[in-house]
C-alpha cells in the first residue's frame, strides 16, 4: 500500500526534468517489491497533461513494472508491494477509498500483444461504455463507438463490418481496436506497454501516427524497446536501469546530450 508521504519530498538525486509545470500524475520515492526482491528503487517523476513520455531501458530494468504502478495493475500480483506516493490530479491513487475500476477507466492501458475480446468489433468498443454507464441509449452508444473508431484511425476500414469478430482483424488493426476500446471510456491518460513490438513496420508507422494524434488530447506513457520510436513520438524520455530512474528529460537532449554516463552508454549501444 502506498504511504501518504509528502508528494514534494524527493530524496533522490537530481536526474533531470523530474518536475512538470502541469503535472497530471505525480510519483514520489516509489519502491516496488516482488516478495523480497526489489524491482523499482526510489523513483520520482511527474507526467504532464497532454504529453507523450517514453520509458526506455534494457530488458528487465523495471520500466513495465513502473508503468503498471500507474493504474494499479500490479494489484493483480499477490507478491507485489508498492511503497511511496503516486497521485492523479493530487489524489492518492492507492488510497483505500479509490475505486480501482474507475481508476482504470481514467488511466487506460494498451498491452504489448493485441488482446481484443472474443466479440464483434462493435462490442469490443461498446463494452466499456456499457459497464460504466456512459450511454443512455443505443444512439449514444453508436456515437461513442463510431467516434472511438475514428479517433483510433480504424473507422474507414471496419465501418461496413462492425458485427464481424474483432479477432478477425490484422495485428495492426487489432491493436488500433484495443486503443479504440481504451479511449471509448474517455480516459485522461493512456499507458502503452510496447504496443508495436508484435507489429510489422507498416502497422507500427500507423500506430505511431495515431499516438501523435492522441497526444493532443491525452497524456500518453509508452514503454518501448525501440530508441528510434521514442525519438520519433515522445516529448520527454526517461531512462531506467536495474530498477532505477537514471535520467529523464526532453527527448532530443536525452539522445544527443545525456547528462548521465549510464544513459550515454545505453544510447550509444555500449550497454543494452
């Protein structure tokens, strides 16, 4: 359970642009344990409104673990324990009064492998609005589904087969369907855990174009193994290594003038 420590108390070293002028999420001194093993060590970072921020680092460095802290997905792991402070709009997301279902509607997630429900394309997108009571009529639900599919760049490709199975789409289309499903409940933040790793270059380019468009309306946090992808789509980049946040800053600066030697070694390919 996350403690109610002062969100402005950062006891870590200065590692770059931790703070934001317009923070949506504020994380302070976050530790994550799986049993006795510590996976995240004293991470502090702000995530701004309507920014795209990438988490990069070697495999197993903790970037996905930290991402899952932001909408309490780690709650599903019995041995996982989170310490520190994580707040959304200055409200502690680990407070006992927080409804986790509502939280995950505000902070949607798109996973590495596309995971459409075994339902029609229409029902995949309509599912969230239905369970959250976001529509009072079939017309309203149709409107939400259409606009979510348009915002995900999929409408023109599927508008004539909405009752076809979502699992029948191509890999890239399935991932855009999952994005449509996430945005159908009007989230404020979208978390993406290597959303393009299972896709071909053409599908990846479409997802990246979509992320750039969505970044105008949502905060987007993306874990990516591709430094080129981080450079293309994000305003800020955070580098993780062995569970620690080593450096965070403007993406261009991280890739051209990193402050930390570990960041420079990773960017240059000397470690990975």
